[in-house]
C-alpha cells in the first residue's frame, strides 16, 4: 500500500486524509495539538473551527452555497459533518462546533487507512508524497522548510485586504476610467467625490465599529500599509492627500472637478472584480457594507470580498505551485488549505480535497484534472493561478470569479444561469474525481 504524509489536521488536512484513505493509501496524518498549539486553536480535536461556527450561506444561488454543493457532490467529509451537526442559522450553515470537530476526529481516528500522529512535524521528508496543510499561522514553519521554494516575495505572513466589488454592480454613470497623469490609460475606475461626500465618508470611517483584534494580530501595522481607519486618525484631509488625491486625473465631460477620488483596480483579466485601492481595513463587515453603499456609485455594490488585516501565512500561488497544487520545485509535495491563498473554512476544505485528488492522480501517473472556471473550484483556482495582482491577497468564493453571462438579463436570472452552468460542469468533474476511488 502506498504511504502518504499529511501535515496538519485542520479542515484541509483532514479532508485530504479522508480522500486519500478512500483512494486506498496509508495516510500518516501529523497533528501537533495537544503537544503544541496555535494562537487560535482551543482544543485537541481535528477539524477545529478557529473562530465563527458559520460556514456561510447554504443557498445554491449564493456562491458559498454553490461551493458547498460542489464539495458535497465530491463526497467531502467536512461538508457531510457540517450538515450532520447543523444548528439553527437561517440561510447559513451554522454548526455545533464541538459536535462538528468531534465527528471529524472520530471518523479520521477510526479510519483504518489513517494513522494519526500527535506530533509536531519539525521537518519535511521531501522524498515522500506529502500534503502540507499547516494553516495560516504556520509562517515560520513554511519559511524554515521551504526557504528555497518560496524565495523572493513569494511567502506572505499577513494579509492586508481592501474590499473587492463585483464590477457589474457599480453605477457607471457616476464613475469613469482613467489613470493619474496617463491620458488614455484605463487601468483605474475613478469615483469622484465632492467636498460633502468626502467629509461624510471620513466621518463614517472614523465612527465605524472595528472588528475584534486578536492579541497576536495587534502588531501588524507598518507605515505604507495602514488600515484606512488609522489613516483618517491622522487628520480629516490625510486621505485626500494620499490615496484619494484628486490630482492628475482628468474628468470627462459631465463630471465636476473632484474634491477626492476613490480608485478601483481590476482584480482579474476580465475585469469582473474591482478592488478599492488602499482601503485595507479592520472595520466590521456590516460597517464596510454600510460605508461602501453610502457612496452613490456603489449604492448597489455587491461586495465580493470584505477588507481585513490578519496574520495569515500563504504563498504567491502562481509563482510557487503547479496547477495541481504541488510545489514547482518538489512535485511530490502538495499544499492545501489557507496557505494556498484561499480564504475561508470551506475554501480551505476545497483545496484539501483538490490536493488529495491531484496527488492521487500524480502518483498513479494520470493527468491532473483541469477544473472548469464555471464551477466554484475552477473559479477559485483560476484566481490563484491567473490573477494579475503583484501583491496577491487571499480570496473567498464569489460570483465575480466566474465567467460572466454576457446577455443583458436581470441579476436573478444571470445567477440562475450561472448555477445551472456550474451544475452541469460539476456533474462532469464529479466523474473524474470519483473515478479513482
Ligand atoms: C484567527 C483566525 C480566525 C479565522 N476565522 C475564520 C472564520 O470565522 N471563518 C472562516 O471562514 N475562516 C476563518 N479563518 C480563516 C481559515 O478559514 C481558517 O484558518 C481555517 O481553519 C484554515 O484551514 P486550514 O486547514 O488551512 O488550517 P487550520 O484549520 O489552521 O489547520 C492547520 C492544522 O495544522 C496543525 N499544524 C500546523 N503546523 C504543524 C506541524 N508542523 N506539525 C503538525 N501539525 C501542525 C495545526 O495545529 C492545525 O490543526 C480564520 C483564520 C484565523 C487565523
């Protein structure tokens, strides 16, 4: 029986272990807890949820719901346990966190093909097929073990995310394309603000509720990457003289000379997602939504990814990993979970499943699966490997990552078409995913 190693018994690691065990491998799963723990984990259970007990929407017309549907179709352990231990939560999949991780631990520990070693894996034996799923708080471990593979600026230790908006939800009658001092260059979408609008925005940011900051996240700020709420503390005009400066931008006909400008930049090649430049923030999600939607051009904005600033170790995927999630320098070593550059419990689980399926194919000499961008898995992988940002920030699933529906139809109908298209492709992918069991 082939032996494989998995380091990390979190969401991605346990999903990967389960999938490989089902495919006939002897899996050695290293989990450091309880011997050694992280700043976020509280128990010694496998698959522990480190914070919220919500796995977000279950609705299939929501990208989070569609991702869960896809994982269920592929036989995900984590999603199965989530539904099994579901508690009341409206449209969201909210779980009893104790029962959830207890269920995962029992299944993994009882599985005859999995040997759980409660040890901190100090070093990685690069000659053995291994999945590294050590989570967002394992930056030092990654740096120590993969110094050569992640050299340069290819390993991040924290994220600094500024909100991302689905382009089609922006009111383009109140915005225009253009770059500072570059006539004819359309790299940025500019939202001009007058004095009143600017002052209102600054006031709202000043008074906004901030998210709880963990002790280990307190020391993150450094000059050049301050959250927007820290910038406004330095004076009401600071934003207007820095990232919102109105200079060098020529307003087209019909627009007044702006007092300040919010700039958005494409997040992907098609421009279906736009990122608000420099607005990394620790405001709560509710406040971010309220403030963003108070800006006339963004009144109906669909927020694909909220801003955040966390300790968060992840690699610059496209430079470091192959499409099958193995390391370019060591094709026997695969990465999974948050360290691949995805954001979220279910997204981390997905990469655990993908790494396992692709590793199995690699060992058996079968070509890797090429995931369709019309499915949540393919859409996320497409972001990881083909994003155009120099400073890649982790991404959660959202419809802005999918190929757009070009026809001019209403939002509801567009979503329904996207879901129908996704289901068709998931059905096809499912055959490939399950064929090796
Ligand atoms: C503080 C915090 C709060 C978060 N809150 C949310 C949230 O509310 N909702 C959400 O969707 N996402 C949240 N995330 C993001 C992300 O979804 C979670 O971090 C998720 O747990 C990532 O899954 P993972 O499998 O990649 O890592 P983890 O679940 O962290 O699993 C990694 C595992 O590896 C073990 N390990 C690490 N190094 C070694 C080693 N060398 N040897 C042996 N074992 C090792 C760890 O003990 C751990 O069990 C949060 C992240 C953090 C840091």
